C-alpha cells in the first residue's frame, strides 16, 4: 500500500477550519473506570458534538474544501446515520445541496435528524453496502460529489481533531482507545497523536461481528467480511479502505474486539455511572476497557464517538446489559399446586428485596409431579451476589429452583 498518510500538520489545518464551527467536546473523568484500571481514565465525549457524533468534523472539512464548481453540483453520501447527519449539517452551513442514501433499516431518529438538517434522505437496500452503491450511482448520474464516510484525507484530518483536543485536554495521556468501523476516526486520531506524542499507545476497538481490520491487516490489503452481525450499526463496516488500513497498520498499536454483551454492559455503565447517552458503536472503547482493564496503561482516554441511539434499541440494550451484569434473574420453581403457594414464593422474594417483573404458571409440563405447578419468574436484582442470596432464600423455604 502506497497511500500517503495524513500528517499532524494536516490535522492542525483541519482544526483551524473547525475553529468556532465544531464543538470542543468535554473530557470527563470516570472514577468508576479509574478504580478498575488503577489510574486516571477520561471519556472524550463526542456524543456531545454537533449532530451527536464526531462525523461532523470530517464532513465539514471535506465539504469546506470543495471548489465552487463542485459545491454547485451538490453532494451525495451513504450512511447508517451519523455520517449522514454530519454531511447534512455541514452542507446546510456551507450552502450546498445534499442527498443521503441510508439503509431501510436505519434508525428512524437518525433518518428524521438527517432530514431536519436539510438533506434529502433516501432509504435504499437492507444494509450500508446497498446504500453506498446507490450513492455512487447517483453521483455518476447527476455529477454530485460523493462524500465517502472515511476514505478521504480531508475526512481523516477532520476526525483527527478529536486526537488533537485529547492531547491538549490530557497532556499526560498514555493510552487512547478509539471506536473503529471503517477506520476514519482512529486514523485521524493516530495521525494527530503520533505527530506530537509518539509514545502514546493507540488502541482501535471493533465489534466482534464487524471486525474487518484483523483479517485485512493479516492479508496486507482490505478484505471484505462476508457478513456483519452487531447492534453497533455505526461501526458495522464491511472493509476498511487502502487509506485507513495504511494508517492503522503504521500508526495504531493494537486492534481489539468486543462482543455484544460487552457493548450492552458498557452502554448501561455510561448511562448509570457517567450519565451519558451513547449508542452501541459509540461505546466500543469503553466496552474494551471494562472487559480487560489491565490492558490499558493509564492515564487512559476512551473516545465516546456517538450518542445517536434509537430509543427502541436503547430499551433492548439496557435490558440486555442488565442481564449481562447479572441484574436480571430468570428462575423456574416447582411448587405445590394449592392455594397460597404462589403467595409464599412471592413473600420470600419480597423479603429478599427482589423485584418481580414477570410471573407465569405451567401445569402441564412432563417435568412436574402430580400435585405440582411450575412457576417461572423474572426478577430484577442488585447483581450476582444478591441473585445468589435470593436463590438460597428460596431453597431454604422449600422452593428449590433452576435458572433459565
């Protein structure tokens, strides 16, 4: 790969362009993460950026450098949501018409926000690959300038201003952890950090079901995944570009992956402990730190890259995160089929401080003896220790249980 890497000077020039345009997002210390890591941990809150993600930075830099003739032709983009909003707002601010192709599965709030910024949003296909193809075809047919979500030096330089701000806000940072899909953000952050602090460790984090970098790095060229299976739609990218792969190969120390339970747990952690609304893709860096705190020398900065979460998905993820954290307990109990049995079970649960969410009766199971009824309960607990206490209390009261 002979791609020219974005330099620290490129990022500095992008920062000048974004001065007074993009928000300088806060760096928030996380005591809860610091206790796990054994040193300072900070969250770079790009979920509080204009449009709710870092994508606005790169989109604005890219569009601001279009020639007058290119601006007159308009722009077109493809995105699951965050790049769409970044392009839409940047285009409105610069007086450029924008058309954005989004998958039919794109979260409705992201579609609505894109349209509210003034772009024409068209829903095409089942995934981002189909939307990208439609956007490229539109560009060829109309002459509109295609704005790629990560495969352009101006986009990478714009995203790199996140890294420049991190160095200013946390001069002694030892490790920077970055959510990674196509690699535009981590490429830019790495370019900015390496130019000024070459000893800082830079870690890219991908969702296990959309981890295109490990295979591409091993092969030495972009290798497309056969499928994408993750709730983190913002980093569900099938393959890096030659440009982002070169940056990650040359500038990034490590690529790690996190599972769906890791993402759910981290999203719940950010809601409860950091008081931040985040999307699954935006919390991948936090998920990696939570999953293996000892792997990140402090001081650590984890980039929270976006907060545009669909409320329906948020509800599901919170429930999944609570289950992953041992906060939900599903039990089956065989109890005597006589009046008062269920009340006795509920009394034990109430005394133990477990909150009952669901109760079901089953009388016809072959697992049951005559005169028994099976009770299935879903409980909310305070965590694994509390769950074990509840189970012990039920068994002591004559109600042996099985989980599941």
